């Protein structure tokens, strides 16, 4: 996925089809004088239906198509024949898409499973034909129901990525480099802050053809929860991740402090984020020699008594297999 085509917020307009009219018809046939009412029912108007598709990762396909209109039901006709239902229209969306009414901001529903279907706007019911209205006192009703009109709605769609592992770290911590090292994703990497402007996802191939999904989001800085930097806009993408992988570079001035700041930002954004399993990776450790690493371990063992930590280097491929093993265990425990 390249930077440009990741879209996680779109507005669309959807309208369902009108129900067809019920028919007013009296049966006529040679030699039968009073055939009675035989007007059929109108067909149902088409629905606009939303469907979860696990192969989609962005809402980019709605950028250029944002009007969805289902077909109208056909009118009923003689011989009690019902009109055909209007054609339903399907919208495929990635798992983790939240639907909101654009006017009221009310959450309508969210799609989280493959193949899950929800009706976004319901088609109008078809009207009943006149043969339904025949009574003992009115043998030839000249009345049938009109179809119910379709509805229109303005909808906002927001994507919350459903990755298994979410990367959390300051800008320049090496998040994208790690994603590039363990998945076939090709995120932009550079030695400046906020290189990543939009989330990237990658599939981590694990032993025996198994895999899990990792999300790289823009760096989080102090104050992110209040809207500083880009992080706050993307923090919602780690709300769904099962596990959070904190990345803190080995050359950080104060590794524990950096970790606390990150935790604090998550807490302020949504305290539930702290309920997730966490793992801390000290990145870029190719810059350390073993002596220095041993010294750091003494301190880190104290500071990270309650959360597992490990040393990695994406560049030197150090600790990468152990990292994958550890994540896999956490995800499957
Ligand atoms: N020596 C060394 N440098 C690394 C390693 N991983 C990343 N870097 C360097 O660190 C810098 C930042 O890397 P990125 O992967 O872009 O960092 P990021 O966390 O994605 O940064 P933002 O997208 O800005 O949040 C780049 O110059 C990388 O080459 C590593 O394992 N060792
Ligand atoms: Mg990046």
C-alpha cells in the first residue's frame, strides 16, 4: 500500500429504491362476467447493503464513487402477478468500518467480519394489489396500495484498522523500518520525523504459512491526545489491535521516560488502550555494543518489571525472529 491511496474517512450518499405500486385490476376473460380483482403486488425497492470484505484495507474505492442508488420495485400487474423487486446494491468495505449518520453523527453500526451484511438503507415495501382487499361487502375493490418510497441517507464511513499488532512510538523510532523488515510492505522510511503520514499495514508471514497483520501509524508525540502532531488522528487505528508493540530507539535519552510519555498519551486518548497486551522493543540496537547492552539491561530490568522488553535491530535483523515468536505467542495466548 503506498502512502497516497490510504483513505480512512469518506462521506457517501445512499438511496434505496421505491416499492412498486400494487395493481388495480379486474379479471376479464371470455364467458366469465365477474372475474373479481386480480391486481398483483408491487415489488420491494432495492436495498443498499454493506458487506465486509477482508481483502480490502482502505476506503479508497469510495473516493471517486460516493453515490449509491438501488433499483425501484416494479409495479404489480394482472393475474396477481407481483412486480419484480428492485435491484439491491452492495458496497464492499474493509473490516473495521464504522458507519455514522453524517447529519446526527450517530453511529449506525460497524462491520467487523468477513461476509457480514447490513442494510444501510432499506428499500420501500411494495404496495399490495387489489385482490388482497376483496371483502364480502366489496367484491371488486378498485383500490390497491401505492409502494412505499425509498429513503436517502448521508453516511460517513470511518475505518479503524483491524490489525493484530499496532506499532506505537515517537517519530523516527524505526516503526516503518521494522514493518518493512518483517513484511512485504514498502513504507516510506527516512531520517526525519513524521515520515509516515498515513497508516501502513503489512502481513507478517509466520512459520507454517500462518500470518498476522501489523499496523504502522504516524509517530506519536507528547500532546498527541490533544491533537498535537498527527498521532491523535491515527490513534483510533490502534483501538482495535490486540497487541501494542512499543518501539523506543536505543539512542533515546531516556527509554523509560519515553515509554511513560507514550503510555500517557494512549491513556489520555482512550484509557482502554492500556488494557491491551504490550511489548516493548528497544530498536536500532545495532548502535550498541554488547557491553553497553548489558549495562542497559540492568536498568531496564528495573524499569520494565511489569512489561516484557527486548532488543531488536531491523537493519541488522537482530532479534527479529524472537520478536515474531513473542508476538505470535501473545496473539495466540
Ligand atoms: N541504525 C539503525 N537505524 C534504523 C533502524 N531502524 C530504523 N532506522 C533509521 O531510523 C530512521 C527512522 O526510521 P523510520 O522507520 O522512518 O521511523 P518511523 O518510526 O517510521 O518514523 P515516522 O514515520 O516519522 O514516525 C531512518 O533513518 C532509519 O534508517 C535500525 O534498526 N538501526
Ligand atoms: Mg514511519
